[in-house]
């Protein structure tokens, strides 16, 4: 049953719409170099307005642990997403549940993910050492499907209303992570694209809304 995280949230209205449509989680990017970066105080205000069933995930890139802990406490984040070159020991030092981004290249081997313990959820994304996500580029779904057969994964990378059904059907991920594919501009979601995305998902076998996830 596939869940949905809408990432790169900077505005309350976008977060509320994502929640209303059925998102299980929203993502705040706290990496200062991202065009979708949001401040902890703004993120906290948005998080407090969300229904309790919607998780809040903070995205960080090679940032000090003390900064992560401070922001996580300020915003009351549900989980931490590490989108840089963080080590496994670094990930295990974080108190909240951890999502670790792994770049998928042609040389990627799904068995490489076995190094991560079950409590670390893996997110598969396009390789970009500069932008660190939000590239709009899809990854190799065959490799992603092989990874998803081994463990729970978040599927990211270029997902949008036009390809989400095929992505979920082929990969069968635990969750999908959307950002640029439902935007009007970086950090500003497009209501029509969000609605189209969730409309497509509701026609996809195996899709799970936040409310149904909370109930079962």
C-alpha cells in the first residue's frame, strides 16, 4: 500500500491542500542552499496547523547533528530525511526515525541497501551532488523495483501526475515522494497538479491515503 509524501513545502495553503488530498506526510527542507528552503519557525507554524495523521519530515544535507536536533525539537518533526553523504553511524545518532536518500546511478546494485538496518528507511532519488533532489529527473524504475522487493523504500525523482500510476505499478514502493512534479515554481505547489496527482493515485491499485493509513 503506497503512501505519499509531498516535499518542499514552504506555504501553509500547500500543506493543507496536500493533507486534504490524502498525503501521509509533508516535507520541509532545512538545507539553506535549496530553493525550497524554509525556516524552522515557519515550518513549525505550518506543522501545527496540520491534521495529526499527517507526518512532518525534515530534510537535511550534511548538516551538524546539533542543528538537526535543534530544528527537530523546534518543529516537532516526525522523522529526519538525510539527503547528503551522511554515514550510517551519523544516521544512527539521530533520535527521530530516519529516511536516508540513496542516489540511483547505472552502477547501483540493490544489495547495497542491505547495509542499512530496518529502522532506517531508504529513499531512492536521481543522482545530483549539487542540487540534492528536486531535479525532475526519473530514476531507473527496474532498479527501484528490485530495491523495493528487498525492503521498504520511498520512490522519488521526477514523479508527476502523468507518470505516477506507472511508477507505483512498476516499483510497488512503500511511499512516493513528490516535489518538483507538483510545483508552479520551486517551493510553490500548483493546486491543479496536486489534484491531478492524487486523482491519478486514487485510480491506482495499492494506493493508501493518510486517513486509511491512520485507521489501519
